[in-house]
């Protein structure tokens, strides 16, 4: 299960209702921040999420609306005497921007909290056991941009009807079977895990894509996602402007979701030039299970 808290859903210019981009993902007791726009520290407080157990930031790219909140967040964590290491993942060019930004405030190699930088290359970023995070390259103007895929494995569970039918008693034997080990029941009969396990179920896939000028080549990363979070900065009537600025239209995002068997589409990075209703109408006409993200929305995959 992945729990998402949208902390900022605006495009480049924030509004009274939408802050700069930031998304908090809670998975198996771990909390990961994707992007950290200006004011993210306050959004964490306003959302009720707070700062606890936050020790990893994934950066989609280095444009300022996605990274300017890092110094403020670090300053607050420093005042709270946070001693945990914060790991920042991003493309090398993105990390260079963050390193220079921090150095300009606190001096080279210094920050209010311990920080580690991890440059992204396509492939696995984190293996937390209960879930993994992979990254993949995105085309967005002249940046080294990345998208992220969160996946939890499907698991097989014991079927109570089969256990009862085979006479497996409650207690340690069922625990052994759940762990994949055979047991010997009364009468000397051996019960193998395959005899009592159901089919795989419960796996989840969440894909988060920040700013992108195209969906070309991304299908293999997005296919069959339970949820796709992706930008929709422009409407189709302004498609030429979207090309100029390296962004998608709502129609393009919806068509991409429809073509890749996505179960739910969530649109973010929204421009104040449009009403939410018209963004939703354009996308839902192509992909009905579309949602427009708002600051402080809480969704579960």
C-alpha cells in the first residue's frame, strides 16, 4: 500500500490554493518526499504529516519550482535538532544545483542536517523489502529528469478453506506454511505450502512523473500501473505553447493512461490559467477515471 499526500500541485507559479510541487509518499512505515518546492516545510505541517521519519527526497529535475524548498526544510529540521541523514536522489545536474544552493547559504559541504547525495541512473533506487523504487529518464527541456515507479510485490496468502479441509490446526504449523515450509500433521501426512496457498494478490504499482515534454518511450515503465501521477500543465487548445515550454496537455496525459492500462490517473502541476473543471473535462473525456489533485489531498494505492 502507498499513501500519497499532495503538498503542492501548482505549475511554475503558485496560487492561493496551490503550492509549488511536492508529494509525500508513505510506504511500509517509510516516508519519501518527491520534489520540494518553496514552502514545502509549511505544507508538511498544514497537512498534518509533519517531519517525522522523513529521510529521503527524490527530485524529478532541477527547475527551481521543484527544489527551492530544500533550504527552508533543512533549516527547520536543523532547529529541531534532527540528526538523521537526509538522502537526496536526483540526476547529477540536479544534485549540482542543490549542492551549490546549500553551499551559498551555509558554505561548501555544510548544511544544518547531515546530507548525502545519490546520483540517479536508470534502474532501482531503493529496495526496502516491502517495496521497491525504480527510476527512469524523462525528457523535459534541457534537464536531467527522472520519473519514479513504486512497486510492492504480490503475495500469496493461506486459504482457510484449504487449511480446514486438510486438517491443518491453528497455531505454529500455519505459520510455517505461510513462510513457505512444509509441515507434518497428525497421522504423518505432509502438507506442502502449495497445497494451501492462494494465487498471488495485493501487489501495487504507483508511477510518478513530473514535468515532461513527451510520453514517447515511457510505456514500458507505466504499463498496468494502479495509479499514474503526471503533469497536465496545458489544455489541448494550447498544445503549441505546451511544446514550447516542454509540458503535456491534459488530453495527452489521459491518452497515455488509456493506452497503458492504467487504473487511475491523477493530474498535477496545474496552471492557474485554467479552471479545474475544464482540465478534468478534457482528460475524463478520454480516460474517465481521472482525478485533479489539490493541495492536501490524501490518496491510497
